[in-house]
C-alpha cells in the first residue's frame, strides 16, 4: 500500500511507490583519531589533555611509551567540521611550550578525509600568511607542519579516504587521451556532444587565465591582485572538469529513459517521470557550465588590468574561449529546454540562461576592447 514518508524529504515527493521501495541514507559527523607526540611525562601530558577536553568536539588522554621518555596525546576528534588537526596541534604546542615540553610530530590513526587535511592546511596557510592554491601542494605543506612523517611516512594515496576509494576521480572522457576524446566527439554517436565540448572549452579558457595569473604573480604590480584571482580560477577549473563527463552521462541517461518499456499504465507513467528527470538533467548540466564559467569574469577582468604584457594574446584567447563556451552551453540549454513539460520551469530556465549569455557577451566585448586600447 502506498503511503507517505514520516518526514518531508529535501527534494522530491513524500509519497512512497511500493514497487520502487525506499533507500535510507545515513550521515554522521566526521571522526578522526589524531595523536600528537611529545617528549615529556604522563603528568605533563595530562595537563595538556585537560585543556583539550574542555572542547566538546575532542576527547583526549595521555599515553606513555615504555622507556622512551615520550608521551602521546591521543585525541579523538569527534566532529572534524568544528575542530581541525590544526586546532588540536595549536593547543598542544601552546600548553607544551608552557611546560618546556617539545612536540616532535603527530600521527593519524587509520584514514583521514581530504576535507580534514585541507581544513588544517588552510588554517596553517592563514596563520603563516603564505600563498598556496593547489591540492597536492597543500597536502605536502600540512604534512610538514603537523609532522605527519615523524612516526612513519604519510602516504596520501593510502591514507586519504577519497584517494583510496577513487572518489572525485575523473570520468572516461577526461581521464582518456586528447586523441581519444576527439575521436569520441567525431564518432557516430551523438554523445559526447556540444555540452561536453562547451565544458571543455570553458575549462581550457579558465586554465589559460590561470596560467596568465601565475606568470603575472610575483611582479610588482600583480602580486596582490593575483592572490585574489588565482584561487578562484583554480577552484573553477576543478568544478568545470567533472562537467565534461557529466554532460555525456546525462545524455546517456536520457537515451536509457527513452528505451524504458511502455506496456501498461504504470510503465508508461514511470517512463514519463524518468524522461522528465532526464530532460531536466540535460538542461541543468550545460546551465551549470554557464554558471561556473561565469564565475571567471571577475578574475579575467582583474587580469585585463594587471597582467604580464607578454601574455596579452593568451589572455585574449582565454576571454574569447570563455565567451564561446558560455554561448555553446546556452545553445545546448535552449535546444533541450523545449522538452521540459512545466511551462513555469521551462520559462524560468530559459530566462536564466538568456541573462547569463547576454552578460557574457557584454563582459567579453568590454574586456577585449580594453585589451585593444
């Protein structure tokens, strides 16, 4: 018998279709076992733990290694969203210093999420006022600052959860060669198509802007402004890359929905619902390409005023490619949005895409004109 869920879901209907069943997804706050090593006594370690245990998101106790003269501040971070390894290390170092106790490194027990590492890295970066953007560089930096190699070598590939599970790895189009990507575009299948090309062009445009920024960074007139521009462009590249495969996958799901059986009323209804969801997806992916690419205009605007003069042509190419990618994504949206059944949703999506396209044309025209002056 059909019924309703006991709580209102964030997305989708609350009615349950018996033949479909339900899937429950649970989530808990991040948990991490993090040990800090020091040369001292159990009593000195206890004083440090007493301060740490005032926090609701940390449980700690001192552990003494026999005949080593060392004490381990064994910590359980029960909520990594509110407490980072930097926070723990900061308290340990402060209280250890007050007792003339040297801190000699740390150790992560088990695995660690990428977010936990990045959170600690960002805190150290802010504290030391250094400029680091790339993920791998941040990992090397935080390994050094936390002393994660003090007990044994910290190997990110076997310790970071996302790396072990292959999460955030690229899809087949991105992970393959450029030659295979071109061949797949020029093949007999309609997927990958214009949406994936739009995402790729947007990624290349952003990367070219990023290159211009890096080669401008360090000059007297460019260092400060590049510190604001480069992180944004770097994050945008990371967000655009998955959309190359996402567009092709969305179209594949659309074709799969088309092939669903239509033998009875229930199957017809199920196919219609699947088709509507698939249509919305093949509209939303290129729309996301437009939104994400548009985040680069502010950075490219800054680069137009502050860039290495030898890279003027590269910057012009970046601007034109970004405009072109948004135009390509816009055309993909407008071609598919006509299949959206809801007049209200169709109108809203069309209007949103049109506004972004028009703004893109204006941005590109202004920046290119400025570079020609």
